[in-house]
């Protein structure tokens, strides 16, 4: 076995990778949770003709001079396959526990199940298949859509999966294990948009958000430090991490519709890493409200024609064959990090109840919010560990015979 090979010895369990706009999750088939979650971000530092790439949660915390931050996955879609493969190589290498090995030597002897969004350009899948077989020497691969695997995670084959992560929100009807592609309703309003709105509210309030690389702290005294060569994109990346943490810690969706003129809600505070405090009042609730009321967005942003989550669920189900609508209404499954707001399920249920026909009963299933973010990964882990699944892999022989386009014909 070569130096960079991942091998489980007798254990040939598959690896599962879920590529999201915010996070890429890696782990072993059969496990409940991913082993590794890293940001979907690559730092690129150029010097002459050479570019050094930086990937990984801890590696990106160090502010390298002139390092630009790129996000190769936006709105759920891989835009830069080469950069995403940097993230995969790094993540797969970390699964072996060898952090600093030469990534060019990496070979993977496990089958890999790749989870992608419902809309994945065929050229992207084709390039990924080539990387998996030709660069990683992987024995077999499978592609599954995140909404389908998220449905498996709840031990269901039929349901309306409402995915809302960082880059997109989509209502995806699943029937007997298959996504009904023609009935998907989607919107770009998800976690990144909410983080952006919160960021501008904090700006309006003149909150001084200092990321830890911007100051020295001794006891309670904080001194700003100016590091030369820090790029705007790096600064924006670190700032967004802070704003996300504020959002996840003290924001929620309101029980009932709200806007900036609604009565004030009790404020909540968040302790920033430099020891100062930021306090949010009604904004705590009005910012995430955009999921339920996208018209709140500035019309100039061009996003206000997008549907609200409740409208997406109802119109997706209403467009499906009548014979399955009842089942879909009773199996609404919110997944993805942006459904983890504490009141999300309650609000979604009440909004759908006011919209749908009274003949249908609604059941929005409520899992532990922490599990919603990784539901797609967990479902992939379950799927790939099923006894009958081994017949479904795309193996090297098929790849060599049919070429990289086979990934689009074999996996719908
Ligand atoms: N507890 C929480 N409350 C509110 N938002 C949360 C919470 N936890 C995570 N999020 C948000 O969820 C988003 C990340 O979700 P997730 O990991 O499902 O996205 P992703 O899979 O990387 O992206 P996508 O599937 O949209 O391409 C981020 O915007 C994050 O801030
Ligand atoms: Mg996702």
C-alpha cells in the first residue's frame, strides 16, 4: 500500500462526503455522525507562479499574508471543482489521522458516497467522478441527492424534505425513495442571506466586531493590532464566522409574523471573544423572519420575489399527484442548519396550517435541531451501509467502459 493510502484493512466500509455551501462533512458509512466537518472554503496565497492552498478549520484561523478566501460552493452548487477537490483531499487525509502528508500521494481504497444538491450540473458530477477514480484511485462511487438521503435519515422513503442550509432552501418531494425533480420549489434565501442581514444590522448599530486575529488581549485590556497584507476576503470570512455564531446563539424565528414595527422583544446578549458584549432586541427575531417573509428584503437586492418556506412546502406538495399529497403533508421533514432555530418547526406548522386545504393533516417532524444540519450526511451513511447497497456502486470497470458521463446516467 502506498504512503497516502486510506485503508480499513478487513473493514471496507464506505466513506460518505456531503458537500455544502458552508460545510463539507466527511465520515465512515454506518456511523451516526460525520467524523469531520470543515468549512467549504479555500485560502489561496499566490507568490509568483506558485499558489499555496489552505484548507481546514484550524488552518484558516491563521491570517496568512495576501491570502484570498474563495468559496467554491455557492447556493449549493459546486462552482470550482478543482478547489473543492483540495477540500476533499485534505478531509480524506485527515480521516487517516495524518495531517501533514503530501496530498498528491493520497489514494483511497474505500468506495465513496458523494452527496450533492438536487440541482447538480452534469459537468460537475463528471469531473468529480474523474477525480475520484483517476486521482484518488477509488474503487467505486455513488452519487445521491441530499434531500433523498435526508429522508432516509428519518427512516422514511416518502416525505416532503424542506432543506435550508447556508446557500439555498428547497422543498423537495420524495416518493418511494426518489426525488420528484419536476416538483421542487427552491429559493436562494438561507443561512448566508440571514447572516448577511444580521451583519448589516450590526453595522447599523455600530457594533465593533473584532475577530481574534485583530487584537491582543491581556487580562481585560484589549489592544488592536494591525497585520499587514490581510485581504478583504479574509477579513470578511472571519467576520462572517463571528456573525454566524451570534445568529446561532441568540437569534430565533418568531412564533408569529413580525417586522421592524412589532413590539420590542426582550433583548439577549452575546459575549464577543474580545470580552465586549453585543445585545440584540427585536432584530433577534426579525432577521430570521426573512425565511417566512422574504418580502422584508430590500427590493434592490432583487430577492423579494422568492417564495417563503411555508409557500414552498405547500406549492411543491400541491403540484404533486393528488394520490401522494396526503402522505407528503404528514411527512414534512425540515433539515439543514437554518431549520435549527428553536421555534422553526412550530412556526412552520402554524403557517402551513393556515394555507393548506383543511382535508389534509399536517405533521412537521421535529428532530433534535443539532441533527438537522447533518441529516443528509447521516442518511448517506445509512444508505451506504444497507446490505443490498453494494450492487449499486459505480465501479472502475463501468467508469472505464462508459467514461465520466456515466455518473449522470446511472444516478438520477
Ligand atoms: N443552531 C442554528 N441556528 C440557526 N442557524 C444555524 C444553526 N446552526 C447552523 N446554522 C446555519 O446553517 C447554515 C449551515 O447549514 P448547513 O451545514 O446545513 O449548510 P450546508 O450544507 O453547508 O450548505 P447548503 O446545503 O445550503 O449548500 C449556516 O448559515 C449556519 O449559520
Ligand atoms: Mg447541505
